[in-house]
C-alpha cells in the first residue's frame, strides 16, 4: 500500500488581496538572477499565490511536477533526480529512502536564517537529519490526532486504547497507510514496556509481530480504511464512523459543518507526518534552491501555505500571519501550542533494517507494506 495525500484548499478567492499583501513585501531571497527549479510537489505545494511572487523576486523559474504518493516521489527521484528534478517535497515515509539512496544532498542551514525561527523539534528531526547532517529543510506537518464524535463516544477518550475497544466495533475508521503500523507500535511502546520498543519506527521481529497482532485484532472493529481527508470527514459526518486517527484539516472541516467532534493528542503521544523540501544530490541549481529555502521558510509564506492547505507551519512566527489569511486557522492547526505539544509527536520516518544497534535486525519498509496488506485482508 502506498501513501496517498489528498487535501482541500481552505482559502477562498476573496482572500486574494490579503494574500498578496502578506507575501510580497520584505521577502529577502537573495540577488535577482536567472535560473530554474524543477520540483516534485504534493499537489498544491507550488501554488501560484506564493510561487509567482518568488519567481518575481528571485528571477528563478519554478517548473512543478505533481506526485500523489511517497512511492512515486522516490521513483521520480531515482529516475530523474538532478537531471530532470532539483527538489522534492518528501514526507517522512520517503525521506530516509532518499537519503540512504544517495538521491539528496546535505543542506547548509546557516544559509537559511529563518531555520532558527522553527520550533525546536523541527530543526533536526530524525526523518531529515542523519549523522548531524541536514538533508533538507522542514516545511509543514500534521499530527495524527484522535478524532471522536462527542455525541457518540462517551466518556471522552484520553488514550489510544479507545481504538482497540470492541465497544466501538464497526464505528472505527483508520488511515490506509503502512506507516499507520507506527501508531500501534507507539501505543505498545507506552503500555507494554516489556517489549522494549524505543522508537515506533524501529521494530525488531518480536516487536513487529506484537504490533501486527494488535492490528489484526483491531481489524474487525474497522468500518473503513480512509484515503484522504474528504473520505475521513464523510465517514464521521454521516455517522458511519464515530472515531479514529485523523488530521486537523478534517477536524476543522467537520466543525465548520457543525458536526459534534473533538480531537486530542492522547496520553501516549501521537505520530505525525512532516514534509521536507529536499535537494537532489545532482542538482546544479543550488543558488535558486537556497533562495527557495529562504522564501518558503519565512513565516508569511509558511502561514499562507498552512492556512490554504490545512497544514501546520514549522516556523513559530507564522501564527499571526495565518489568522490574517484565515481567521482562527492558527488554533485549528495547532500553530502556537506549547513546546511540549510538538515534543509529544513522533514524526514519520522510513523504517529501515539498520536501527543503529549494529545488527540490522529491524523490519524495513518492504516488510511494513507486506504486513499492512495482510492486516487489511485478515
């Protein structure tokens, strides 16, 4: 199973004037020179609202290529990185594949002053920082929160244990993604310390077997595995499903429709996707790439992207700008939480065999994909 990302634009056309006023001034990206950036993006990441001002200020031309899955991004970089593509907006379930595959190069964060304004956990997260080297710059994130209908789920949940409770058989909806195995591993990490799980993405055979067993036990409780925010929202709004892991964009859309829902980070913590703009190891367009890094890392542009696409900026100064783009969006997308909130998140990273113990005995991503297929079929 491949990861598919589907989101919905939240910014109305009537906000264009506000957007332009927000983005154009004082974006210091460097001297204006020609150049081209061929960039692999999640759909919407290279929106004209922020790309056009960048092109005008920098003199660099952006040529986008949309990819709909992490696997597709990796395949495109393997086939054309450096020649056909310069940059990729990789999620954590792809980034280590790109790093260990030699497809992306280290980035000098000293050339990106805005990096210092990121919340601490986003400066050097394990999904894009290896051996002390930064293979890209963090961009936007979205936690896997626990969503529930307040009129159906009582008492209010505090733990991920709720999604394994037979009380809610047939009312549970789960993301259709192999990386979802990490959510179960995180729950076991906190509730069964005897398993010795230290990282929900680094599981040896015994730990992996226990996690898969938990998910197979959960399988009969599931109404549907969702693909994309709209699918998730429809299940909850209709009452077909009452609870499950979600993204804040879904919660925001449901609250706007007056559906009685709440979301929370359970006491065990939560996983979270985190996207990174990564630079091809063979790219010759590094001047334009660093201009893009400085531009897209600014709080104004991060706020614009976050409020437009229902994501959370990593720049801690973005909150006020988000509310100018879309009132209340800072709170909806958790852009100004206490640092403890961000530290409670376990960012997606590609499972690899080498977990740093010298044994290479962890289950790599191919085993996660195979196990996920079997879990769904069980």
